[in-house]
């Protein structure tokens, strides 16, 4: 009976031109992607993080970012990318909501995670609705530094309304 039901359901669905095996939408080494939070500036939020990693300014050291005249706004993405040894890198992207579609404003590897050589088991946003009332971002990254560990560690990635980025082990 289950075979008949499955066959009936599969025949009732419209044919799709995109199949997971044929689609170049996402590389196979991308294991988690989470979009969450929002920003309303022109890129100053994550630009400070990139400068800090390059040995320059610290995030938020330039004061509160000014709103751009064109009113750019968008959201954040956290992406876990599996490496050949099974560990993962975590990247933070700032995405602009443009009239032509989403555009990457900035992208940076979060070296705090790379230094741990983590096995990422999950990434979750603050809410499953994706709606936040304040600018910024909050997400939890679940990881293991030892693949045989029974329980993962929880780490938080927080971007406040000034663009300061904080990455730390979660304390419950």
C-alpha cells in the first residue's frame, strides 16, 4: 500500500527542472546555512570585523554607523563549509536586499571557529520565524572538537546594533 501511495503522490507532483543531483545551487561541502537578523546600514557593520581581522580597527570603534543615503538594508547569513579533513569553517555574510535580488555586501571567515577545528553539527537562528525587532543578529553554532564526543558544545555569534561582533561559548 505504501508503494502505491508514494507512487500516487509522486505522480501528482508537477515535474521539476531542478533536481538535487543536477543543481549547482549549493556546493556539496556547504553543510549548514542560516539566514537571520537584519541591518540598515551601508556595510559598516561587517567592514569593522574585516578590518579587525586584518589588524586595523575594532568593530564599532568608528562609532555608530551612519545610515546610507540610499537606505540599504539586509540580513546576515552564517555558513558552515566542510573541509577535506571533516572539520568546518564558518563564514559570516552580510546580504543586501537589492531590487535585483540579494547581493553579498561582505563575507568573512570567522577565525574563532577555524582555530577550534570544529565538527559543526548544527547552526540555529535566534527564532525560527526569522523575524527580529532590533538590528543585529544572534545565532547558535553547535560543534564538537572531538568527533567521538556525545554532546556538542554551543557557541553564540552575536552582532549588536552597532556592528560589534562577539563569538563565545554559550553559558546556560
